[in-house]
């Protein structure tokens, strides 16, 4: 795998010849037997090692409920995982996790996924149409939501109390918080060049500055070199030069493991902007929501901007050519049910996409209540919301900017060249 980069893997096909070239990485990819064959335990492949116990326990519960369950198979390397799924050919895992929107589109087009529209219909109006749209292509829905995750700023309440800070509701207040923390030797915000996460502050500041420009950029209606995008990059650069972030080479964010909870708990880093799925890292470190940490929605940079929040979700998918397709669909139906989601939320601490299953903690309930009553519009996360080749180029370029903030035009021009090359 040393010679394969992520962009190459994103383009990998589904043939069995390619699968044979992965040196045994696909050993866990299901056994043959046809989609109608029956089995008591399915394989659920995923790239979320820290969720292993949740998947296993939920698999045991679904087995008790419908007679067939699943056991998880984790991949710790995202590139290897994506390659394993994309090249699994006629012997895929029964089920697997994936990304939504653009990053799902290509495997739908390649015929990798089972149509789960019928399972959504069985749930009535328990799930919103907006959520299903993240997994829907040409009128068919190809995934069940594992969670929904608004993007919020988690903050260390002890640090805020010590310096008499409150969650900011305006950009002026946010700047005061940043300056106060920095002045007291605390890294205000977490940032990393690890994995794919270099896009976080670009997404955050662009949405907070001009959500319509953000959407137009994703849709290819404006260029990365647009003056509004340049302004956002300059603002980000000013924040980097002011020292408002952790050392991006020393921090990791991922469902495959993170080290950020340690400096956050110790009060060495005060905030991080990320999806609510990240919260379990704090509770696992012994922190208590509403006592040790809280959350707020990143304030708008401009006072006249529509309040906007980024929402993400990830699907649980059934392989179209899996050996036990009918059984896999049966487990998805139970997983999407109220009973299945109640069990999943209790195990994982994640927020369910199902409207009649409450958020798992009082803090999560507060966030969801604010979103529903506060007049927020929703936009999708940058990572899944434009073409994969553009995203990967952007991630590479944003990593450079994080490490060496300067003139943003070479960064933005490189991304725009990639966008032009794929016809966006």
C-alpha cells in the first residue's frame, strides 16, 4: 500500500482482479452463497475502531430481536478501508459504514449499494426528508443514518469560569474569548493536520461569514479565488498568526483515535469546533457534560448573516452483492426502529436521526432545542459536499496553510485548478 495515495484509492474500481491485489486485506469480506442465503451473524465493516464495543453490543441486540445480528470488523487506516470496500467486487462485507452525499455517489453509481428506500418508508415520518436526502440518489435511498451531528464548539467550562468567560454569541465576543485565552497561555482552539481535518476552520469561517457563498462554492457557482473566499482565508491566517490554535502537528481528531481529549481536560486547550459525535471522547476521559464541558454554536462573523449550523450524518449500508442481503436488510429495519435507535443511543451516546428518540444527554438536548427554536438554517459538512478530488486537493492545501499561513492565493488557486479539471 505504500505506493497508493488516497486520491488513487478514491478512484479504485470494484473488480475482483483489483481485490486480489490487496494482499489479503479483504480476507474479512464475506463468503459466497448468494444474496438469498441465511446466516446468524453478519459482518459489519467500518473505519471506526473506537466504536467497536457499540457495534458489537448493538449487533447482539439486533440478533435477539430478529434472529440475525452482526459482528464488527474495524480498519484503523481510512485509505485501506476505502480501498477494501471499493475493490471488494463480488465478495463484499454484508454491511459497512460510509460517508454521505458526494462521497457516497460514486459507490452508488458503481452498483455497490442496496436500495433501502423501503426501509425508510416503514419508519413513517420518524426521520426527516432532509436527512434521507444525504443518502438519496435518483429517488432511491441507500443508507440508514448512524447518527446526526451538528457542528458545535465544545468548551472547557472550568477554564471559562476561571477567566470569567461566557459562550460568545457574536464575533466581537468570540474575539474577546480568543484573546483572553491566548493571553493566559491557553490554546483557544484545537486544530490538526492529521487525516482529513484541515478543512474544519475553512468550513467554519466561511459558513459564519456567508453561508450562501459556502453553498455556491460547493455547487461550483463561484470560484475558490472569489474575493469573499479570499477574505475568509485571510481571517483564518490572522487567527493562525495570532496563535489561536493548538500546534496542528501534535493533535489528532478521528473516530480511529484522538489525543485532543487530554489537553482539553487539562485545560491546556479550551475549545474545539467539531461534530457532536466527538463528545464521547470527553465522556470517555471522565468529563461530565454541563459540568466539565459545554457547547455553543460558532457565532456569525457578520451581524447580518443568517444563523447557520453545519450538520453531518454517516450511513450504515448494505452491500448490493452481499452473500446475505435479505438478512442484512432485516437488521437495518430493526436498527432504524424506535427500539433499535433507543438501544443504539444508550450504547453510543450519539444523537439519533429519529425524531422520537431523545438526544442522549441534557447538553445534546440543549443543542437540539437551540437549533429548532433559534432560526438556524442547516448546511452539509464540506468533506462530503463537493467532488472527492476537489476535497482531497483542498485538504492537502489547507494542511500547508495551517503549517505556514501566508498569502492564501496560491492555496486557493491550486484548489480551483483541481475544480476546473473535474468540470465543477
